[in-house]
């Protein structure tokens, strides 16, 4: 749920640093959980 909130924040700001932090969290999540979350395109 936290990742989804951060994605919403990123979509409002489009800050590439926020995007990179979220991608790291998504990768950690995907390594240990199902279903997989699609990786963001940080541009």
C-alpha cells in the first residue's frame, strides 16, 4: 500500500529521484512477493 501511495506522489511531482526510490522498493517487493508490480519508467 505504501508503494501505491508513493506512486501517486510521483505522478503528481514527476520527480526522477522519487521515481528511482520507488523503483528500488518495487524491485524488493517483486523479489519476495506475488503478484509482481510493474516497474515505473523514470524517463
